[in-house]
C-alpha cells in the first residue's frame, strides 16, 4: 500500500525508552521534573495540539529541570526536547523524566518516564499498522480507556474511516467534550460523515485519454467501481491487473469501471495507458496524489490518504463500499446486484 497519513502512525516512544512507571497518587496539578544528562543546553516545552505553550523549562547546569505546577485538561499534549517532539497523554499528576538525551541522534536517547500510567495504557491500543479500512473498535478499547483517552487514540491512530472515529466519539461523556482532541474529533467525524457508507459520492470531473472531460454523474443509473491509483505505486498496478478478470466476468450495461490516475505528470499516466491497455474508463487528476500533510481535493472528498483506494458507488450515486481489494471487489459487485 502506498500511503502517507495526515498524522503519521504513532511509533510508541519515538526516541524514548520506557522502562516502567510508578504508582500515581492523587494530585490536583501537573508537574514535570527530572534530571537529564545532555552534551548541550536543552529546553523542554509542553504544548497542546494547537501549538500553544503550556509549560517550558531550561535544563540547569546540574541536569535538573522542573515545570509547573499547572492545572490541565487531561488530554494529548506534545513534549518537546529541543527540536524533537513526543506525543504524550497527561493528567494532573507528577511526572518525572530521567536519563540521557542525545542531541545529534535523538533515537539513541535513553529516558525513563514515571507517572504516565494513562499514556502507557493508551499506548497498548495504538494500532501497529495502517487501519484505514477498519470499521469498528475492539470492545476491549471501550472497557480499558476512558474520557479523553478515546479522542487521543483517534488523533494518534490516523484512522481515516468514519465508523471507528464515530464510535470513539460516542464513548466520550459530555463533561469531557471541552478537551482539544475531543473538539478535533467532533470536526473530524463531521467531515468524515460526508463520505461515509450511504453518503452521496463527490461528483468529480476529470479528463480522459482523448482529452474529454468525464463526470462521475455521467454514469448515473449504473453501479460504478472507481479505482484511485498512480503509476509509481506498485500495489496499485498489481490491483489493476487483478481487476481485469473481474471486469471481464462481470461487465454489463449496469456496471462501469473507472480508474483515476493521481500521477502528477500526464506523460506518466499515458505511458501506463500504453502499457496496460485496460478496457474501461481511464481518467487523470492533474493535481496528483498528495504525499504531504494536506490531501488534494479528491482525497478530501473521498477521505483517503493511501492508494490504491477502490470505492463502489450505487446507481443513485451513493457510496456502497470502500477500501475494496482483490476478491472483495467481486463480492461487493455481486452483492449490490443481488440487492
């Protein structure tokens, strides 16, 4: 799969080795302190997800530092070690950090956190691989997390499907809805609902191989399978080859296949057309696939951040299935025809 999430999948402790945590006792404010060995001057800074500085401190000559106390909303924050950022879920408690920080190669740092039990618990449920196709949330997540830990999980996971994000939002009680990650999740769910199963599919318009503009709505009254791909994406090319026998078996007046190239260069798209000579509608989105943080128009409209992305649209122009691959494509088409 070729992809770049808007938020990179969390690698639990990018540069920190967590050796354990101590019991946490009731405390009304957040305090962060500790002792670090460093070769250069080092500033620590705590920010919320909007980039507002909550606390900051310089590491003293003897290696000690302290920040706070300050009352916070339990939520996800970012702890900066110099120019290196670490996501961390914090509550109003005492946190200590000890160890060695390597300015040149932060991955060589060896730091021990205590007092972050909630973050350790949350970390157990961060997906270890891309889960954009996931449609549900494991019941153990609901049983083991609470409050804003659900919205922090959504933020860190980079889940692009409507269903799991909506489930996590529904777990959050009204009294926790002022946290920034919860507000972020509310907006995300609202945005994702626009391309959820059953939603009206965005009516795109792209150029075909003859230079003619073709719209999705031109095929209203048919089932339409849309495959978003790029010539440089190996899995995309493989998936297109697997679509050919399905097309030959199921083609009919009630079904149309459309492949939309997200190549940035037209010549790359046309080269693929000459090589593959596929028998269905081939279109080109000249915006190309966005690999940075901001997706292009079609990626936003359909809510995908990886390719290949295959979606089945019904005769009325509504989304039937998403994230289809391999035999799931055939199964989805047969199911749609049966219904």
